[in-house]
C-alpha cells in the first residue's frame, strides 16, 4: 500500500497545485466556463462510457486469464468512436436548434469534449487497468506523469497564448494524450495472449450481450441520474446567477471534491482490485466478506477526512485558491457534505456490483436526482448559491440512505458502527483543535500562519487515520504471509 500511497499523494499534491494555479491565472468567469465544459464531458462519459468501463473492470481478470482481454478491448475502441460521433451530433443539434447557448464557442466545445472522450478515456482505461492487473509501480508512475504533464502544458498555453478556459483545458488534454498513449503501449504489453498470432475478434454470443446489457443499462441510468444530481446544476447556475458566481461556487466545492477524490483514489487504488478479484466467482459468502472488508476500510476514514475539510475550510481556501476566490470559503462545507454522501453511496453500490444486480442502483439515484432538481430550482432564487449547496448536499444524503436500505436486502451489508463512532470522536477533536488554533494563530490572514495551522491539524489527522487503518494493514499482512 505504501507505493500506491506515495504515488497518489504525489498526484494529489499536483492536483492541488493545479487548482491553485488555475485560480491564480484565470478569472472566476473562466473557471465557470471550465466547469461547464467538464460537466458536458462528464455527461457523455458517465452515461455512455462509465457503465462499459465498470463492466470491463468486473471482467478484466477473467478475460486476462483466458488471454482474451486484448480482443475484447477492440470492441471497446470501436464503441468509443461511435460515442464520439454521437456526442458531436448531439452538441451540434443542441446549439444549432438554439436549445442550448453555451458560453464557449461550439468548435472549441466539440474539440474539448470529443478530445477528452477519446484521449481521456484511453488514459483512464489503460492506466487503472495496470493497477487492476497488479502492476502498481507502472500505475503510480503514469498517473503522476499524466497530472504533471497536463499541468505543464496548461500553464504554458495560458501564460504564452491567452489566459482563458479554452487554452487551460487544451493543455490538460495534451497531457492526457501523451501519457495515455505511453500507458496504452505498456498496458497491452502486460496482457496475456492465448494465441498471439490471431487478431480475430471473438464472436459475441447472445449470452455475452445479455450479460453485458443486464449489468450496464442500470449503471448507465444510475450514473446519468447521478450526473443530474451532482453536475447538472451548473447549467442552471450559469443561466440564473452568471459565470462569475458559478466559478466561485465550483472553486469552493472543488476544494472538497478534490481532497475527497484524492482520499478516494488512494483507498480504491489499493482495495478495489482486491475486491474485484474476490467477487470474480459466484460465491455469495465470499462476495459478502469482500464487501465488508472493502467498506470498513473506506467509510470511517472517509468520514474523518470530510470533517477535516470542514474544520479547515478557511485555511484551505486561503492556500489553495487565488486571491479572487476568497468568497469560495463558504461553499467548501457544502462540497464536503455532498461528496461524503456521494462516495459512501458508491461504496454501498459496490454491493450491487458484487451481486451483478445493478438495477438496485436505479431508485436511489432517481429519487436523488429529482430531489436535487426540485430543491435547486426552488431555493436558488431565494438563497442563491447556498440554495444550490443545500440542494446538492441534502439530495446526496437521501440517495445514500435509500442505497443502504435497498442493498442490505440483497447482500448482508453491515455498517461499521464502532468505527464510525471512533471516527466521529476523532473528527470532533480535529474540529475543536482547528477552532483553538484559529484563535491563537490568526495574524491578519497570513499565509504562513494558515499553513502552520493546517500542518498541525493535518499531522493529527494522519495520526488518527493510521490508528484506524492499522488493524486493516495488519490483516492484509497476515493474509499476504499465509
């Protein structure tokens, strides 16, 4: 786990640097444009590509053992081209019929959306694929290289050409393209081949297609509804409150989302391959124990991380965002609450993946999406950006509770209540300590003292996390030794 943690921490630090540089080099309005483009990319990726990717993760070990992974992936590359053509046609239709008037030129929008769907997807298939197959060293190096290369190109284009969203996103895309192609070559070199001389695609039987569709279509609807709940608000916010307010909100929300995503990436990178490997058979008892270990390793630590973010919101905003984004502090808490619920929902959703019964995810996401739309629509005119924050957080919590209620009837999910209580107590200590330090070390908004406060709380947080993860690490060591 140490190798993964080092790689992910390095990548995480680069992502934080990316956020700092973006908000220093770009205005809130340009950050608002970036959020619109990324939401558009996410719509097509989540609805059309994410379910296929999850299915491939579920089957990759079995395909590789049979030496068929390369051939099955050929179908995915063809499907990826179809998705890009479809996405371009949809965007042309929306703008051509004046259904949507984006704040970015349509040709730039097509370049950035379709480019990300192709090169971003290749990057996100082959590099995590190396981790799933056990090549953690290559995974860590390439993941860090992607973030670093993307940041370099983005900064160069913004500083040397023009400080706008289009150039920043183009730089990020170039980095994904370069490292993704390198990763693709390494990934395919690691796959087993039953017959290297044969390049024929395997025939897809009716049972193959039925199994795929049965798994994928509920996931597609669920993540599509999740997109409505978590990102669809950006279009409404752009229209009602403007790009500047959208940029400020997304920057504050993005601190929480970025930090929790960094936490998630470290844990899922280590635990998810083990989870998928253990559920590759149909033994329900094994699937049950796999999910229990997976959830108890992640959820309590996730709760503690969310509390840390809420406790240090002023310091995080001061250190991670540019001077034009001081007002974003007030939106960090909403992001922490919503992302805590979102990732917890994903963890409980893995129970549905284990049982190959992804239809269980539909109702919670449908209710969450509908509630999010209604709350945001009703609260935004009255409370502005805070109405959007409340709508996102509350609807995410409702989705989580429904997911827990539904999945526990199909796989005996057990909540680690003792660990949750322990995590909550530790979080309360962090919160109190943050308040005390903010009173003792408050010197007119000094970056140095904000950094000192954050370091003290961060060290205490790491100590608490280690104490919670120690039993998990010991258990993993015993299993590896045996």
